[in-house]
C-alpha cells in the first residue's frame, strides 16, 4: 500500500476567488478540457463570475477552445491580467508557449509555473474558478492539491473500462490527499446518428455511472458523442457559448447544476 501523502497545513485560498473546482481524468483524450470549458461557461450562464485556469501543461487546449490568442497582459508589478472570452476570465499555460513549443519542464518547474498562473493573476473577484488539470496523477496534481484550497474535483471518464481503471486511480489519489470528489461525468456516452437518429453505444454506455455508484460517488451526468461538440470547440465557441439551449448545452447546464 502506497503511503498517503500528507495533506499539509498550508492549503491557501486564491485571492479574490470564492470557490475552486478542478476537473480531472485518468487519461488524456476523454474530453476533460471540453467538459471543463463547458462547465465554466455553464457556471457563467448561471450568473456566477467565473474563471478558467488551464493547468494541462502537456496539452493545453483552452486557448483553442475559447479562441484566445497571444499572451495575457502583464501589469507593471508583474501580475497577469487574464484573457476574457465568452464571459470567462481565462489563463492558460498554452498562452505562454509558441504554437509548436512543448513543455519540457520537470516537476518543480511545472509546479512553479502553475503557481504563478494561479496566484500571480489578477482574477478580480470570482465566484468560481474551474481548473483544467493535466490527465492522470502526478507531481503537479499533488502539489496543487496540497497547496490550494479546492472545493473539490470532478472526474471525467468515457464508459470504457480502461478509462475507468485510470479514472479509479485519479479517484484514489484525490481521496489520499483529502480532496472532495464532487462526482463523475461520463463523456462520449453514446452516439446518435444525425441522419437516422439511431443511437449507438460506441464505448458501451453507462460504465462510468456504474463505477461511480460502486465507488459511492455522485454521478453528475452523461454527454453524448456529438460532432457539433468537436466542431464548435475547434472553432473557439464551445456549445455552452454558442448554443446553450440545444440538447448538448442542456446536458452541460444540468451537470453544472449538480456540482
Ligand atoms: P482531454 O482534455 O481529456 O484530453 P479534450 O477535451 O481535448 O480531451 O477532447 C479530445 C477531443 O475529443 C477533442 O477534439 C474534442 O473536441 C473531442 N470531444 C470531446 N468530447 C466530445 C464529445 N462529447 N463529442 C464529440 N467530440 C468530443
């Protein structure tokens, strides 16, 4: 049995931020960033002053998802002014890098870069900050969880077994560091063919819900595999910004309501 890392006494709030929710996943490519962005937009649609911090150092996708370009402005005292897009304040590690530049930092460098993005940004009064975590479980997660007063984490999984096995590891880590798990979202839950309306359970529907129940975690909802989710994300106007009243928008809004 691995040792439980000490939770530590120094979990500090972020200045000017009331609530912080992290979005994580066991592995990459399950739609964690898609859920994080749409969840943040859904909070904003509920009238909450909302920010989004892209902490996915190895695959930052928030600039593309929100159509953000360039670096954030920096005040004369060295504090960043976040980008604003679709009513969100956003900071991404991706904005600090060139388009083809990879992050090659080791753990401590990555941790301090993240700390700077989080704490040396003038968030200017937020009700809610959503953090898009890197996939999996690593140094960055542990230091973030030990140093930041989080309200909790949402886990995104596909219905597939492998994703769930990885998701279970993420859940185990959160429990060890005493971060409340707000619940599980099943993404790419099923596919409805746009021409015939036939529904296909491509990855086997319901796996995440079953696992959540077995683990005693709230199940927050399911998001189908829909081409418009991918297309609107690539175009920089995610569904919750462009078409919040459609079925996919309603699914994200319902999940935000349960968080
Ligand atoms: P992660 O953050 O877990 O790596 P992303 O959110 O970047 O995953 O999603 C991976 C890819 O899958 C992106 O191209 C995204 O647009 C697409 N995608 C995510 N969720 C859905 C969905 N429900 N329907 C269609 N495409 C999706």
